[in-house]
C-alpha cells in the first residue's frame, strides 16, 4: 500500500520511541522510503544507529549538518509523521518555534502531517496541551492516539503512544482518499437531559455509542464531522468537531447553528420527547406525590427535514417491536432519505451495547434487514447506503 511513498519520520524524546522501530519496519515492508529526523532528546533514548540500520539511510539530527537541510529534507516528502511527539514538541509546533531540525522542517513542509503524542496523562490533560493540539488540528494536522493504559512512570491514564500497528494503519489512511472526502457530516448522538430541578432530570438509556460510531466511521472515510452529543461517557473521535449539549432545546440550537455547511445530517440522538414545563429553581422537597407537567420538546429531525434542501437526511427510529409501518411514516413525515429502525427490545440491539440489529428503510419504501453487527459496522453500512443516494 505504501509502495514508493516518501515518508519522513520525526522522533522526539520519549521512551515510546522504541515502538517506532516496528513502525519503520512495517512501512518499509509495504514499500515506503523512510527517512528519520530526530531531536537531541530522542537520541538519548535510542541511538541514531538503530534507525540507520532499520531504514538503511542516514538519520538527521543537527540543524547545521547542511545549511539547507530543513528545506531539502522535506522536499520529496509525502507524509511527515512525528511519533512519538512529546508535549514540548507539540507545543513548539503549535506556536511556530523552530529551534531544532525537526521543528524547522515542520515549518518548511507543506504536506500532510500525522502526530502520535506520547506523554504522562497529567501533561496530556493540561489545558495548554489540549489547546495546542486543537490549534494544530485546525491547521489540518491529524492526530493518532494517545491511548489509555499504564504509562512509563507507573501511573495509569491516557498518554501512551499508539501501538505500531495502529500507527501503520493511520499512515495507510493518510494515503487513502476516503470516499467521504469533501463532505461535511453533522451527527447527533446520546440522550438529552430535561431538568426538573437543580438535581433531577428526565432522560433515557441511550449511551451515545451508535452516534459516536457513525461520527468515527465518517471521519475515517474522509468526511469533516461535527458531532453534537448529549451527556455520554464515550470519547469523541479524534478529529471531530465536538459540541456537547444537555437538553433537547440546546441540541436543537447546536444543530441549527451547524447545519448550514453540512452535506448530510445523521440524527442518532435519543432526544427526550418531553421536558418539564418549568424547572424548579430549588430542589423539590419530598412529598407523598407530586405532578410534573410535561411539554413536547422541539422535534429537531422534523425541523431539519423542513429545511433539508439537497442535503441527505437520515433519522433513527427506536421502537419496542419491529414497527416498519411507523418507521415508514416517520421517514415520510420528516422528509428523510433513510430511516434506521431498531427494535430496542431485541438482545444485542439498542441502548448501551456495542452491537445493534437494524432495518434500513429507503425513501421508495425499500426495506433491508441486517443481522446483529458491531455498531461500527452498522455505521459503515449507513454510510454505504448514504453514498448510494445522490449527495449534494
Ligand atoms: N428526534 C429529534 N427530536 C426529537 C425527537 C426525536 O430530532 N424531539 C429524532 C431522533 O434523533 C431520531 C428520530 O427523531 O433520529 C426518531 O426518534 P424516536 O424517538 O424514535 O421517534 P419520535 O419522532 O420521537 O416518535 P415516537 O417517540 O412517537 O416514536
């Protein structure tokens, strides 16, 4: 897959650098030409000789080895991957500091960049680092990892560099133009919470897993993704623009704010259908019985259907029982292109599991039943079905 590709691998000072040896081997095995540039700190963890041996090429460290190496080295480069990337290097790149050969090259290079961070979890959680990563992402830099697990310092947390196999997959993906490239996909996910008082709310059992899987699959296939989600313990996929909301009305506002540039909208959220007419400002005291008056929440899907234009609109229908007639009516009433029906009473389908059993119904009334599948596979099928429709 990587036959003849010129890849520049940047190494910075982290113990994770040992994993990059396998990454180099993997890339070379697939036919890539790999050149390594390392920082002084990286050379403390592993000698340049190691990488000279595995690449069969000179390893570059010194900015002054030749006055123009930072311009000449990246000239034929088709992908610059920095793995491992320390907090220090990420922050330097985010602010344009060029104080070693690697950071000079980064500034002079115009092609795709892939960064695999490696650091202690507290460093990764530092708001400055988060901001710097976001800053780089906004300029088009792609990130892979870090992963959760035990760290070199003996602590547990998110900060481990991804394994060589995952890095290799990210490298391959960087060379594959996804079938959704050029598309902006807006996805809703998770439940909503409708406040009763400062401590209580009405919600549902949705985990957000289905919507997050759709967002991750669309990103992998090259789309730009905005994920609007209610409270969920899932991690937003790397590269998605993430909007966190709580209530149905906040979700409605976020969707309307982001709909303009979207080419497709996939609404997997389990939006609460009712919310309390008024929220008590103080905690409601115990009583023998109370009544809470509920009112209908905004039907976001219906509203989007009304201003659909040429974009693709896909809704979900969570039903208790396989009610295809009701789903067909929803598809028609809400002006959808596809509706994904799942019977939440079936084992392995619906809320809080990693699998789903769905039936997809098209505008022409065509019904396709799918077997039990991982939510990620369901997500890819939804995208395949979407691509079969005409996209704007
Ligand atoms: N939906 C929405 N806004 C709401 C309620 C639902 O956008 N206030 C969307 C969901 O994201 C989903 C679809 O509508 O894509 C269907 O949700 P579902 O709860 O199954 O159906 P409802 O339209 O609420 O109808 P009913 O509960 O009567 O089946």
